[in-house]
C-alpha cells in the first residue's frame, strides 16, 4: 500500500514538500451533478429563476473556488492556475445539471483538488440559487475523471 503523503514521521498532518519536484504541465478533470425536480430544471433552462442566470453564476463560483482551494483545504498548496473552465449541462434524464471542471497548471503539484472544489462549489451555487423552489436537490457523484502530469503520470477513471 502506498504511503500517505500528508503525514510526517510522527503521524502529524503536514504539507507535502514539493521543493525538489520538477515543474510539469498538469491537468485534472472532475465531474459531478445536482439532481432536482423537473420543474426546477425548467426554471434554470428557461432563465426564469428569481435569482437570475443560475448556470452563469455557478460557472463563475466554480472558477473562483478553484482559485481559492488552498484557502479551503488545509494542506493544499497555493497554485498559479493557468486554466479553469466549467461546463454545466442541463440533463433531462437526471433531471438536473451535470458539471465538469477542467483545471490546468504548470507546476510541482497537481490540480485534482482544484477541479473537485470547482465542481462542488458550482453545485452548491446551483442549490443556493434555486433552493426556494426545491430544497430536495441532491449533489452527487463528484469525482475525479482524469489527472495527468507529474511523476505518477496519467490516471483516468474507468
């Protein structure tokens, strides 16, 4: 079993030392969704939610969250992100919104946490914007879909 990297020799939480790691191009893709009542999705698609453009605001919230991940997750390194994009797609079969974040950097550590944070905060923002009409929404299946770069190379979810 691989050694956990966020603990020192005494078992205390510690930030990983990446000083000697080479900078490489890195990318992470994360996905998740928020399920809701069909009527709620219709409000979002129609642009008639009382708080405004739900998907546009959620996209911006996800981008901002990716940039602030190290402020939220205690042992994450602050990173100079070179790309953050979010796609929010209305899916009638859920019904709900499918969210995908792509985050890139060139650096000494990966951007998986930034991509996961972007998806999660975008979903929370959708919830916040339409909770007045649907408090039963469920955020689910937030997961890493792909990461590439660094010593461990490429990993893709099955």
